[in-house]
C-alpha cells in the first residue's frame, strides 16, 4: 500500500511525523507537505505563480504551496503511482464544526477525495501538543481498522479529532456529525504606528451548539470523534421547495 501524508502545519511539524510513523505499519509512506504553515487556507489552489517541490530526504518533499497544492503535485508528479490512501495531519488544533470549511488539513484530504483516493484527516483538539505523541499506537490501531473495512464511500472523507487528553484515558470512538460553532468578536480593528487602520481576523470567543452525537460533544467527553464528510454540499431536502419558487429571468 502506498500512503501519502500531508498537512497544513508544515513538513517540520511534530504531528505529521507521528502520523507518518503510524502509517508505516500499513505500507510505504511518502510525505509531501507545505514548506511552512498554511493553516486556514481551506481548499486554496495556487494558480498564478509556479510551485516548487524540494526533496528533503528519501520519501519526504516540501512544496511552497497549500495542502491542496501538495496533494496535486504529489499525485501528478512526485509519486511513482497514485497512492492508495491519503492522510492529512495530525493538525495542531481541532477541526470540528464549521472549522472543516476553513481547514487546510481537511482540504488536503478533500483534494484526495476529489481525485478518487480514500482520505482521512486527523486533528488533535488541543492547542498544546503535550499529549499528541502518545496517540501514535492508538492511531496505528484505528487506521488499520479503517483500511481493513475496505472501500470508502464515494466522495466521502473521514475527519478524525483526538481529545486533548493522554491517549490511555480515551474512552472510545464515536461516529459523529458536525457541531455548530459561532465566533464572537473575532475581528479586531486597530491603527498601525503610521496611523493607518488595519483589521485582524481571529481570537474572540467561541460558542458551540454541540448536543450528543456531535464531534464537539464526543471530544468533550473524552472520546475520539470520527465524522464522515461528503463533498456534495447540496441541501437535497430543499430542492423541491426552492424549485417551487418558480424562479425565472
């Protein structure tokens, strides 16, 4: 089995090393990751300047682009053949609820899914990486179980979040749906030393709507969350209702 590992924290981030080590129990691993942090890049694709890939060592390349770029370049040029599995992560921070729309980690797995390759995104739902290394053996077991199940559903990736607790304290695995998250006061306005106004996106407070069965609830109760994410964003339940509007031009 040929496995591609990528991330959005950069090829030197500890998380991708832990994930790659766990994946080596399943097959041949090749790492192609950004040369620097590319968090919150979502599914950005570089189209207006050339990308460059550099071989760091056998089986490891970095690319001066986004996680989506990394998967595209790896599959299109760097790997000897199409990988059997793409793993993205371990992200240093959670990717739950609406985070999946902004996440470069999830986007790396999503690009693989678009290319018809089974893909899994993995995130550690804590800001400190204190317990992340301990998840290596647990991930070996979890990934092997997922691969053993056979074909992934079409146009679907799996989004894993690991709780920010020691691995030995994990209570189990829950298959979940996305919670709902709202950022409050996340836009800061200020003036730079030259008197020019600027805006800074980030920070503020977060409110969650996270009943039982959601990814945030699973993490909060000490479980690993596994959420199937589908590429089709269509609200199928509303197709007939919107068609009844009789829109015309």
